[in-house]
C-alpha cells in the first residue's frame, strides 16, 4: 500500500464532495485556469502572425517571453508563497493573469505584447507552486487522492479550453482574450472571498531562523530532492511529445486534434480508476517506477509502426495512462522529500528544473528528428530516456531515500501535532481535526497551526 490514503470510490463529483470546501475550490481553480489559458494560448501565434502581420522572430519572442518569465520565476513564486502565505500568491497570480490577458486583447505593438506575455507567465509562477502546496497541506493524508482529482480537473480544462477558444476566435481573437480575462477576474474575486487563509511556513532552527538564506539553503541542499527532480524531468520531456514529435509525425490538423483529444479523454476517464488500482496494489515508489517505464515503453509503438496514425494514437494513450500513474504520487513525493519544510519553494524549484529539462529535451528531440528523419531512431532514444529514468528512480527507492523522507515527514507532523495542539483548537476549522476519528476527514495539526511548516 502507498503511504497516503487511497482514493475513495465514486465518480469525479462524488469524490470531490468528500473534501473540504477549500480543496473543492482549488479544483475549480485549476479547471478555470486551464480553461482560460487553453482557450487563448493555442491561437495567439496565429493572431500575431496573421492578425497583426508580425514576423516569425517577433512571434517567437512574444511566446518565449511568457515561457521564460514563468519558468524563470517558479522558484521565487514558491518562496514567496512560503513566506507570505498561499492565498495571497494565488489571488495575485490570478489578478495578474487577468491583466495580462486583458492587455493581449488590445496590444498591437511589440513592446506591449511582450509586457502582456511576461505578465501572463509571471502569473503562472505565482499561483502554480502556491496552489499545489495549499492542496497538499489541506488534503493531509489524502494527498494522493486529492492530486488524482486535481489532475482530472486539470485535464478537463485542457480539453474544453481549445473547444471554447476556437468558437470565440471564430468571432474575434479580441473576444477570446476578453472572455479569458473575465474568467480570471471572476476566479480572483471568488478566491479572495472564499478561499481560507493558510498560515505561512514557520522557520526551524535548522533553517537559519527563517531567513531567506536559510530557506533557500534548505531547499537547494536537499540532495535527494535534486536526484528525484532530475529523474522525473525525463517524464516531462516524454509527455511533452504529445505537443511536439507526435503531431509532427501525424501531420494535419485533424490528426493533431485526435492526439490531444485521446490524451485528455484517457486522463479524464482513467485517472481515478488508475490511482485506486495503484493505491490498492503498489507502494508509492513502485508507482513512480512503473509510470516512468510505461512512458518509455509508449514510444516502442511508433518505433514499430512508423507514422501510422493508430500507432501515434496508442502512444498518446499510453503516455496519458503513464501520467495518470505518476502524477498523484509525484506530487506527494515532493511533499515527502521537503520533510514538511518550505513545501511551495520545493514545488517552485521542481517546476523550474522540469521546465529547463523540457526545453533541453525538446531541443534534443528536434535535432534527432532533423538528423534521422522518421526512422525508428528518435522513438527508441525517447524510449531509452523513459527506461533510464525508471532505473534511476528504482535506484533511489532501493537506497531507501524516498521511504526515509516519508518517515521523517510523518514524524515531523506527529511532533507538531502534539506541540501545537492548543493552537489547533483555536484555528479556523469548525471541528477539532486532531481528535477526529475518521482519517478521511481529519486534518493534521501541521495544516492548521500558525506555526505550520507547510
């Protein structure tokens, strides 16, 4: 069995209702974020090139500015969330993306477009680590189940966003931007009014009395976390091929759309069932190894079948299954490896490392495709990446690093639960979470205490 509580039975809505209102609001948050983002961003390049007549280099500069600001500021966003609290960063990020999308509706000069693109990217860097850290803290022992549901809402936004976007963009791209901005404005107001405040992470003596230097030293010297992040980077490179190698191999808009739809539908239909199956039969470490191995194995299909659409669709489906295996346990492991200290900062660094890996991996994939064409070679290299990452993760698990981190996190939570019991009774929760008999609804003292480290 895994170290976290297994998902409950039932559909998406039924399982969502077993969580507190704050967690359900975070689910809605992610659905709306992806709906707004994916209704606009897939059509931005065409708007810049065809609508505004910009050169290809200028289009690339505008799109690259968003990616650079987001990936480059993830660590800072996570660190601020640990310092200031999760809610302020979530609200600020949504408000900033409102402004960024609103600006894209009217910007026509290159400097204005770059500024709007930078704003949308920085917004993601502010709310992404904070949302995940908040969800991990609020879900407590049910982190795996919470992240499984979180990924379901995430994928639903990816599926619905382009469908809404193509309808709106058929009228005008400006309308698409305005609707996306309105969505984020509404989300900002809802979270400002209804998302409970969670206390910022407290410092420990080992953190250098809570100074920024101690905070970053704690995260940057976490060797096991670095090894885990590097091993997991390969999964992001491989899953991104749904947007790079597979569409290029498929060719044609209809085939590309089919790839995206298959990937999203598999995740929507299978995430909860896959997580429940894994929770009942495998440890968290074995789930990580299995997911990485499946990702590598997925590329054997196009290696054997070439550019046949059936092979590409099957590859996309297996990648979606592998991601469903990985994601809840991946997010849970980040919390475990942080040992309950500066969780959002760890998430920020993790996103940064994986973002750099995606960039380098896509560059390498592009070089492979240019030099070897559509032979089996690029697919076999991608397969080797997945199997190599699975072997690295298995080595980490055999060394006991992942299990030791889980035990340390659990022990730290228990100590804080006893030390801060008086403060927990005065926290925001209506019931006493430390005394609740049902683990499914209990929150730990760490989550509610003013001195919580998460």
